[in-house]
C-alpha cells in the first residue's frame, strides 16, 4: 500500500510539473503575430534588433526606452499620438521582446548606451528627445549623461536608479531566490496576471489580450534566461554625481498610485537634476502610457513643445 501511495504522489508531482512547464515559443510564430509593419529587424552590435521607426523622417526624433520585462509595444498608443509631428523610434532592448538574448551576455547600462548611440547613427539621427520608463528611465538618464550631444529633452517615467531595500550601490546583487531559477521553465498565467495587474492603478486595464502579449514576449526564445542573467550581473551605481551633470531639460512623470516606484521618489531626482519639472498623474500606476494614454501623452506633448 505504501508503495502505491508513493507512486501516486510521484505521478501527481510529474503531472504538476508537466502542467507548469512552459517552453520558449517559436520565434516565427511570435514575429508573425507581433512584428508586422512597421516593425523591422536590424543587425547591430551582434544583435538582431527589433525596431519601429515611424513618422516624418525630417521631424524631431523621439527615442522610447521600455522598462524591465516589457517591449516596444508598450509605447504604441503614444507613438500613434506623436507621429504626426515627430519621428518616433522604439526598440526591444537586448534580453527582451523580439530582440531576444544578447549573445555577448553583457546587459550593462554601458552596453545599452553604446547600442542606443549606434542605433541613432544607423537611422541618421543626430539628436533626439529621449523617453524612458522604469529601468528604461535609468538607461535614459545614464545615456543623457554619457552622450549629452545626442539628447535634446529627457523624459523620465518613474525611473529606476536609487537604492532601495535589498539593493546597494556598487555591490553585486544578492543571490537570486531558488524560485527565480525556475523562470526559464515555467510562466503560469495565474501567477503572472496578479503581478502585472499590480502595475496599474485600475486593475481592469490588465485585459486578457494585454496579459497574453506580455506573456508571449517573456516566452520569446532566450528571454527568460536573459532576464536571470541581467538580474545576476546588474550593478547599481550612485546616481547623484551622474544626474548632476545632465543639462537636458527633464520632465519627471509619475503616476500618483505607482506601487513599483512611488511618486515620492520624484523628489530624489528633482533636487539633483539641474533643470527639471515634475508632473504627477492622478489615479495612475506604473505604466501611464498603457493605463490612460491620453493623459500622459498630453503632459509629454506639452513638455516637448515647450
């Protein structure tokens, strides 16, 4: 009897593992669904970079940089609202979306700066307004400091960069919890949905279609392993000396209900950046460009036109 019970438990465990197992999705299917026009792919710095470049070629350019676990699709509503007057450039950062893993394994901000400069060179853009969200906000302000000649105006949406609980400056990240190491093998919708829903002040924004897009981008070939590599090798540097060198006029854009990086953190940036202003959007979470696009877009257009 005992062996029968053990056998039944083992069978249940294997069935559970089989149910939870989520392999990478085939690239061809994802590209057919998510990389139609105006998407293009360009070979750059050993990467096959997923890019969208829309709007008049002779108009002022805007470069959008998405956040952790996201993709260029997060900017679609804003792109449609801007490409009447601006050249709008979006990309999937290395390790995310349809760009996928970086074959060099280097996910440092310095490599991101070099990639952004190379992308602008490839597109024939000397200078651009730069907009970054969350992790992309950290890359944006780092790029503005490292390549000031390439940045006109800077928009930081709930940017990452200051130390918080569990993160210290100039020290390797703490070892990942064991559960993090199962990420390349599973991504159950019942676990992903509440994590993503927490990004928005209004949970109803997380529709089935939006959940599916995020999940598909995370299931793109090599992305989950690349995320673990990025988390294991990222190094947070003290931001104040770098921010103080930025001369680009800067908009700090926050949702007042942001649970990921609360709006109170705007003051950390405002007191250091030489020329900055803060706009806090009411009843908005961590992704204003997806939650209520028109409201954030109005603030963005006013700043860029100013």
